[in-house]
C-alpha cells in the first residue's frame, strides 16, 4: 500500500490504467469479477449439494433458498 500512496493512486486497477492502458484495467477487473462469480457459485453449490444428499431435498430448491437467505442476511446488514 505505501507504493500506491507514494504515487498518488488508490488501487491496483488505477495503477494498471496509468502503467498500461484502460483496456488492461478493464481486462483485469473483468477477470476479477468472473473469478469471484465462479468462487461464489462454488461456495453456494457445495454446501447445497451436501445438504441435498443428506436431506433428500431438491438441489435447485436448496440453492434458491440458501441464496435468498444469504441475500436477506446481507441486506439486513447483519
């Protein structure tokens, strides 16, 4: 972080734009978003798959219920 502070930048993406081009910044941020989407999907799928096997409930239903409860928890700010 001291490196970014010294050159007056706030993020690595700003540095990438300054060092290379706006296209590199967009590529890096796009790859980060795609990586996070895969990570979140896996984080949601694996526990629901285990619960589906244990309880015998439908996998899609568990994914929707878990996703809805996580969104409600997040929106509540808890």
